C-alpha cells in the first residue's frame, strides 16, 4: 500500500491513475496529478479561510473532471 507522502511525491512529478474505494463502497479510478504546470491558476482571494491538513487524505487535481478531489 502506498503512503500519503509517497503518493504526493509521485504526483508532484507526474500524472498517475489512482484506484480507491469511495465512501459508498464502490471502486473508482482517477487520473490525477499535483504537477505544477498542470494545476489550475491559484485563487488569491485573501478572504478564504486556511484549512487544517487532514493526514488521512490528499487533495489532488482530477484531470478528467478538471476539479480538486481528496
């Protein structure tokens, strides 16, 4: 099984297909990345609240849905 940090390291360098089990028990394959040149522009809205890091999930850019997913 891949660790969160191991997955983050891979995704910052490339695109990967990640298979995971959703909350409803179904399996999903997601093509995702954290590669900077493939991410959307950063929203610099200063009114947004900073979120606390969840060590059990990792926010990634879903290349097919063009949205952030955890």
